């Protein structure tokens, strides 16, 4: 499990032992994967997103790390 805090909220990246089915709440597609990302948004929402959507957000630099003080 890896936790990443960004300007868009907190992302918890989990690698599971077996594939699990879930609905990606960003692309609205059913997915089956060993990798699941839980997104705690800045609006106090909790969303499950797929690795593809997470990769797209990071590739487009939409997730900026929050500096620790």
C-alpha cells in the first residue's frame, strides 16, 4: 500500500493478491485488476479509480505533490 498526498486529495494505491472487480468512478467502467486506487478528494468524497485513470492524472501532471512542513 502506498499513500500519496496531492493538491487533489489523498490517493491510496493498493496492490492485491487476486484480481477484484470494481467500478472506476472516474471513467465509469467496470474493471478487474489487482491494482486499486482509493481517492479521498478535497471535497470529502471517497472514489475508487483504476490504475489507468491514476496513470493518466499523473502523466498530465494533474496531481501535484503537497509539500510537507
